[in-house]
């Protein structure tokens, strides 16, 4: 009969080894089972807010003072008539209910929640939320037959673009003709108009402030300092950060985004005007990127509006749009634009320009006035008139630029004309005088 096998202290019985293996398997299985729950406890990374170029994370508490100041009907009218390019494009980020509007705080993170903007109920009379600009009826009374019809108004004049050695960064310059032909430089041309306006509007009683006095940029940023911002912006937009794309993005950030935002800080924090005039000259696109003369010559004015779905999805842009709605800036802009466009047309005799409804849309029966969402007329938190007269690459405009800022009248194509800068400024000045004479309060002699 076989004897059972005995084991020394150096040997473990088979069942002992099995117990160890079983214990190890049990422990590892428990660890593996626990891993999913451990992973589930780690929240996924929060995506950064979806912002415009060089935009700031929005502070939605800025809407708190406007609670209950606007009826549902007025809010919906302004949103759909002027601000949203198409009504349905606002639906993903702005939900209008019976007594409130729910505004998505972060478009790429619905979990961040909605801002609850309550509508005004009861009295249909509008309440005024906080702002720094005055409507004509809020300006001090105007004596009858006053020679200073703009008395009491603060006006900011923004000469579009930049000039001098910075003009190559701005891409608003070109040269057509021989060696003795003057280069067309929009940033320097707008500054000439701005200085004429400051002189003339000051004589008419207004306090006038220029956002820049020279051809230098207002921003302290430069293309070189914006490389990291450009790279991050490109990555956030899901694009391949190639050197060429980063370079072009940094250039746009400097010449457009940073520059205009710096002027916006100046206007909103320091000047705090009742009206801002953004001066530009238009240009028709040329094929192949080489400057050529194009026709026709034309004129148009812009008010803020026509936000696309992509623009409203930008969290900071959406807040800025809502602020303009709640401040009821549209009413002042559209009335001003209607009056000033007519006097500017009388001076220039230029035909109107038309958008196709994509980047700009009509919001009145005036063919010269269009709504468009531009950085300047969005971040300047007051009524803004954005001017686009004279196509710089039209042959007549180019010829008038060559004539310079002459005195008196000269014959241009058989018509005696002022220099182009004075003509521009006179059209704007006449419109402002007419508008404020008609809209501000007046007092009869001896009534004050």
C-alpha cells in the first residue's frame, strides 16, 4: 500500500498553491472591477469657452441689472428683426419662454447651465437699464435757433485701421499707376476725415474725442506677442496649426481684434460717448489678389445686427449682442443712420450698396442702411454709425485721392467738388445737425 506523500517545510502542498493563486485572482479581479468606478470618478476635462478672437470669458452677471426691464414682445422683435440673421439660428443658444429668455452660458458645455433673463410684466412702458450714453431727449434742452445744436453731446470718432509704417500689417493699402502716383492708405485717409470732423463738430457744441491721433496703433500687442494666442485659437477651432495659418491669425489678431478691443476699452471706460462714428472707406474685391480698378462706386452705413449661428455660438459675442438688445441701441442707431445716410448721399451722390443677406441684411426701407455684425459696432457699447463710402479702387475715387486735401472746389469729371475728405465730413456733420435738431428737446426764448 502506497504511503501518502509527505512535504517538507520547503515544499507547499498543491492545495496551498491553489489557494494562493485563487487569492491573487480574486484580488486582481476586485481591482479590475474597481477600475471603471475609479475612472468614472474622474470628471472629463472641461472644454474652454467658445470665444471670438481675443474674446474674454463672459460675466453673465452683467445682465442682472436688466432683469424685468424689457417685455417679451420687444425682446423677440429686436432679436428676430435685426440681431439674428435668421430667427431659427438663435434657437440653440436662446430659448424664449412666456416670462423669460434662457441664454446658454457656454455653447460647448450645456452642463454649465442657462442664464435666466426675466421679462417685464405689467406696465408696457419700458424701463431703462444701466448705460452711459444719452438719447437726444436726455440731452439738456436746446434753445430755439441755437447755433450750437450739438451742445451737451459726447461724440467719439474712430478713424478705421492704422497707417504709417503699420500699414503693411493692416492690408488696407494699394498702389495703382506710375511711380509718382500716391499710394492709397485707408488708415491715413480716415484720420484726415476724423480731424475735420473734430474741428467742425466742436464748433457746433459737441465734445469730440478721437480714438487715435496718429498713425500708430492703440493696442500694445504686436504680431510677435500674439503667436501663442494665435496657436491656441487655431487649435480651439479644430484647425491644423500650420505656420502659415498661425502667422495669418496673429496678424488678424493684431490689426483687427486687439486694435479694436483696445479702442473699445478706451470708448467704454474713458470716453463714454453718446455716439461713436466709425470711419472707413470701402473697396471692391479684385480677382487674383492684384489691385485693379472696379465699378461701381457706392455708399452704405451699417448698424449692428445680422448675427449668424456661428457668431451667436461664441459665448462672449452672445453676451455682447444681448447687452445691445437690452440697451435698446437699435432704435437710436437706425434713426441716426437713416438721417445721416441721406445727407451723406446729398454730398457724395453715390449709389447704394446691397448685401445678399448673408453677412449683412436690410432692417429698414432705406437702401443705404444695413445691419452687420462687426467687432467695432458690437463692442463699443453705445450707438455706433459705421461708414463705408467711396470705393477706393474705383477710378474716380482713386483720382480724388491723388488730388489731396485741396481748398475750395475742383472740377472732377465735369463737376466741381470739394476734396474727398471734406465732402465725407460735411455729409456726416450735416446729418448729425439735422438729427439732433429734430429729436432733442427745445425751449422757447425766455423759457429757460
